[in-house]
């Protein structure tokens, strides 16, 4: 069974003005589509064929670079599209808000820590909010790595992630990564993030 590029639950124009439609289309069809196709090709005939993406990534240290990089790209982008929504969805509440306050003190402090991780990630990569030892923490990873991987500096379950590869923002923001990260906060589906925390 091969992995499939997911359809987005919103139009490419839906996240404007924060993320432009052209960036969305290229990011989804070319980049995410490429990771998906390359992952399927790399898995074909291997011992990992037929396993879940989570199981594959948890053994990142034992898989080929092609499976690691494309598997990470496939998983990371799936999460990225899921936690975005046109207009955002309120602020964190309930169990998620309690967990944020317990770990960071406030939503503002979480945003500050996450923004710093995203802006200071050298080169290409991702910043994450993840569940680590029953506590929320912020981390970042290079390239298409993520906290599920056994090679990650901070391991855990990612519940929020931002793509800071240039392909995610360069058409609109050029080299202004901080502006893109600031815009990101207007699009987060906190209900989806809360669901990932519980699930």
C-alpha cells in the first residue's frame, strides 16, 4: 500500500493574505507531492514497505536517507496542513490551555519560545510544539526531521509544527522569515492541535 498526497481541506487561496495561493499550490503539489512520490519509490521492495509512517520514522536511524528525508517530508507536511485553517480558530482552551500554562506559564510565553525556535533554526527545517515526558516543549529539527525520529535531539509527539524551509514563504516574504512566522499565528487551528494532544 502506497502513501497518498492528502487533499487540502481548504482552497489554495484560503490562507491569504498570510500565505499566498501560489506558494500554497507549489508547496502542496510540487514539494509535498514530491516527498510523497519519492517516499513510495524509496520504500518499494524494502523491509519497511507496508508499515505506518510513524513506525518508519521512529526507526529513522536504521532507514535509508531517501526514506528518512522523504518520509519526514511526507509526515511533516501532513501535520502542517492539518493545523492550519482560514482565519485561525480562537485561542487555546481547555486541556490544551492548561498544558501550555503548566509548561510555559502563558500562551504568550509559548509563542515567544516557538517563534524563537522557528526564526533561529539555521538553514532549512522545522520548529515544533511537542509532548515530551508528559510535558509540552518547543524544539526545532533540521531538514525534514521531526521529534518522532529516534535521531531527534528532543523526542516526542509533535502537535504543532511550522515549515521554515524557504519554499514555505519565499515568494511572499523573501528573506523575512520572522514576518512569515508572525503571520503563522493567525492561521492555527487550535482545535486540531488540542485533538493531537489528546489523541
